[in-house]
């Protein structure tokens, strides 16, 4: 987990049990979608982990993303 945290530099990290499994929820800025393979592989090999990625936005990013849609 320490290696993953040093690599991801998460803005926030939480640890919980979800569906009876140990889980880590890390919130970090992924600059490039190709980073998924590198990050997932680190967790697969290092922790034998199941990995799920979900996109999220802050309020400013949501506003920027919605601007073009509102102009059509």
C-alpha cells in the first residue's frame, strides 16, 4: 500500500470493509488513461488486489465539461 500511495499521491485515501472485503478508496488525479494499466498492474502483482477505477470530477471540472453541451 505504501508503494501505491507514493505512486498515486492521493488527495484522500480511506480504508473500509465493503462486501466483507478489505478495501482502499484512493482519490487521485489521473492525467492519462494509459496510467490505468501501470497502476492496476502494481496492485495486481504487489497485493493480489481486485481493482476498479471510477471517474469523478470536482465542481469546477463539472462546470467546464457542461459548458460545451449547453451551447448546442
